């Protein structure tokens, strides 16, 4: 039954989902914007972050350590991927980049399935955020409210890195013109490695933060990957604010549509993406002329 409390609850769900999508998409968009590599393994990195945090939680029973371990593990994995494999595909056709990252994603998923099986795994929320919260007009899971705050802090930290540090200045310059950055004597490949690591870490962080909301399975990154690409298209490739705006829009569309008919959630999401492409081909906050 559709009612105002249900609608408000779905809007809150959309906010939590949108915040997570914004964080994952921000990592994907800075990777693509800086390196020009469309990373189809990004969803698998989201999944690996969740499992790395799960393993850490099993040994330590500390959610904070699980978040740290999940994020750092995926960051190191991203750095290793860039140095060993991705670096050799910068000047290759985009089709080759798609194929190699798609293949890596499949390998990661099947490796996790081999180790943990297809059985879902659960990471409980920290004791501080267990239970429900009385908002006055409805009761709502405390941890979902916490997710919004946690992701907001993470996005704020990423914003500071991108817009208040020398590294961020180089990254944003590389998004606009990597050839010019290289001409200035800056080691572009080192920057690329750092950027890929940061983008991967954003996905891993989101993966473990999302684990208490949705149980972990090896295929959990597949749907997230599709949603993330839609967010990037809506917000604009290479635009960090666009990733945030696109994530929030996508989260609300999926959540509100699911209240009426879950089968049409993706239909409405792709319809919104199509509308944006027709009105603003470069995305809501994308830069015209960006390839």
C-alpha cells in the first residue's frame, strides 16, 4: 500500500543508495576522466572491498578495522592492477581496455566464489548504529542513516584531496589535458597509479560500508556497476560534483520506482539517462568537449 510514511521511507532509502552510488561513481569518473580507461572491474572492486572487510571482521570483530582493511586492500589491488596490466593499455583501443577490465572483473568474481562459495555473507552493523531511530514521523533503521553520514564524510575527504591539494590539482589538470601535464615534467604514470588506487579505494570503502545493508555475494557488484555507469553518464564524465548529483538522482529514481513496481526501477533509471543525453549530451555537470 502506498502511503506518505512509505514514500518518505523510500526517499530515505534513495538517499542512502544515492550516497553510495555517488561515492562509487566518483572513483569511476576520476579514473576514466584522468586515465581514459573505462574500468569494467569497478563493480568487482566494490564486491572485493566488502569481502575483505568481512574477513577482517571475522578475525577482529571490529567494524572500523573492517572498513579500513577493506578500503586499503582494494586500493593496493588497484595499484597492482594499474602497474601490472592497465598501464599497458593506455594507448590501446578502447575495445581492448573494455575487454581486459571486463576479464579482470570476471576473474575477481570467480576467485571470490571459489574461496567463499556463492553463499551470502553478513557483516553486522556496529553496535552504535544497530536498531531503529524514531524520527518523529516514522521509525527508520539507524545504520542506514549512519551510511549517509559516513559516505558524506568520505566524499568530503575526497573533495579535499581533489580540490585542496597539489595532487588534486594535477588530477584535475590531467582530466582536461594529460598531454600538457606530461609536458610540464610531471610523472603522469605515477599520477595515474595514484588515481587508480584512489578510485579503487572509493569502491572498496563503499563495498564494506554497504555490507550491513545488503548481504555479500560474489555477484553483488554486477548491478552496482550498471547503476554506476548510468550515474556517470547523468552527472557527466570526469565531474566529481556530477557524480554526487547523478548518484543522488539515480538512488531516488530506483527507490521511489521500486515502491510502485520494482520491475520498472531500471526502466525509469535508463529513461532518465536517455533524457539527460538528449538534453545535455555531456551530462548535467559535464564539460562540453570532453571525449
